[in-house]
């Protein structure tokens, strides 16, 4: 802001404030141009950053598709609904039968005596829990009631690994059921009076915990503490529904999943085309609005490298795999042709698409990685250059702010001085006129 007072047109009758403002607009033309360029550079930087993000994501996707697990997708099916099966990427094709010998059960005690839930003295003040797995026994403090014992067993702070439930069997008569939270033979336990080791509440009916067991084929037996058999075969997990009858048999089939492979390749082609489209839009020239990246040879080189990834570089073509280019410079995927190649020889298809240096997927990864490398990528370098330019322009705009402020102050002082001088001259003119008038009057 101006540090001098301005008397606009007091003596001259001129609107000096408007004159100064118009002069300042002329003085600010260079800064306005700088600001306009700064806006353009920021727009270009935003465009480059968005493009770099997509290219980096493409590099990651292509790298993931190069991993063997990406080509080993299988679907797992079970002929029996009570025998569920799932397959991880490490699973391979195959089939086997699963016969359920038994499902897993938790260890359970059903106390014999029915007592009042809050009747004091029905339960010892201290109850000993022995898990029978070699770990030290735990003494649980109660208030002498059935409810108190149930609370002590269920208290998370005691970490008993058990669940206790009071079941009503008559008017204010309850029997206690205590069950291990986990299934399996290793979950067995006892509850006794800590003072003398005697039974609680008239003793208990015991249902022993047990492991689940299945037979693979005719003679291979597998057990699990739960109804889930993880990695029963590499990458395959089988889960039994609770209560599945012994002898239930399921045929499990693991088949390659061509749809998953086709979808993965299609997703990569779509991602490449999306980037090519973005580059074309941002680089457009000719009539109409020019794209912010028009004329940028670095960006064009990124486009060329991505498009050329479809050419193995050994004189062959991927058209027999359904991958080629069209007249508009985009990739085209014929899913039926790709599926046929997969069905014919999935291993050969994988090799041609992922071979180092010549495989389509590897070439896409290399092109995308070269463009988006964090240190010296083509797009990274462009972003760094634009950022430096923006910093310089910001400094230039700030310098012009100071320069224009000084110029405004100078103009304000200049016009204020002009008004002051004119005012003094006007005062002197009035004084002289008065003196002359008095002389005329005196002479007459």
C-alpha cells in the first residue's frame, strides 16, 4: 500500500487517483503475463502428476502380472455342499476325493446338579481349572454361587478359553454347561474344588473334545483341531460344515481358470489404452484448444514406448494371441483368440507374454517403469522441471509485487506534490488578486 497521502484533484480538478490506477495497470502488464504463465505451468504440472500416477500404477500392475502366481489361477469346486473348498494362487490343477470321518468337537461339561442361580454356598469359593495340556492350573475366585462361577469363567481377564452358560431346568433351578471355546482334542479340561479336588455340582457329563478327520482318496488320513483343513493340498483349504455326517464324500476338482487370466490381460490392455488416450487428449494440436502437453517430445516418447510394447522386437507378432494395434494407435484385445491360445497351451501363452525383454507384459512394465521412475523417469524429470519453473515464476511475481508497490508510492508522491504546488499557486494568485483589487480601490 502507498505510504504517502494523496489529494486527488484538489487543485487541478483531475482525478489523479484514477490516473495513478491506470498507470499502474500499464506498469503491471509484465507481472500479469508472469501470472498467466504461472497458471499455465501449474495446470501442466497437475496434468503431468496425474499422468505419472497412472503410469506408475500400470508399472505395478504389470509387475504383479509377471509373477508366476498370477498365471496359476484355478477354480475349486466340491460335489458336496457340506464340504467347502477354496484355492489360493499357489494351487495347481488336479482332483481328489474327501471322505468325512468325523467333524471337530469342543470339550464340554454338563453339571449334574440343578441349583439356584444366586444361592450362596452351592459352589466353592475357589474353583480350579486344569486344561490338561501341561500348563499350570488356574484358580478362579467365585462368590459361592452358580452365577458367580459362570462370571469367573467368562471373565476375559481370566483368559480361561471356556464359555459357561446357566441353563434353566425348573423354577429357580439351573444347571451349568461349560464348553471350550476352541474345538479339538487338545481343548479338554476339568473343573474341581480347589480346596480338596472334589467334583463340582454333583459331577458332570463329559463330551470329550475331538479333532476333525478326513480321508483323502482311499487311505490318506488328515486331522485338524477345527473343521478347517488349511493347505490340505498345496494352496487348497477344505472346510467341513458342523455336524456333517461321517461317510460324507466329496469330489474336489481344481481346474485352471482361463477367465481370470483373460481378465488380467484385458485389464492391462485397458490401462495402457487409458494412458494413451490421456496423452492424446493432453497433447492435441491443430484447430481448437491446444492440449497442455502439446509439443512435449518426452510425453510423445512415453506414448510410443507403451504402444510399441505390443511388438516383441524379434520380428514376431502377438496377433495370434489376440493382441494388436488399430488405426487410431490403440491396443486391441480379441478375448476369444486369447482364450483359444490359453486352452491350447497355457504355459506357452504365459511364456510369450512374460518373457524378459520380449514379452508384452514385461515390455509394458519396462516402459511404464522408465517413464515413472522416482529418480530419473521421463515424467519425473518433466515434473521436476515444471516445479522449478513454477518456483522461479513465483519469485518473479513476488519481486514484481515489491516493484509495483514502490512505483505506486512514487506516482502518489508525484501527483500529491503536483496538487500541493497547484494549491500554493492558486493561493498566491488569490492573494495577488486581492492586493491588486485593494490598490484600485485606494487610487479611486
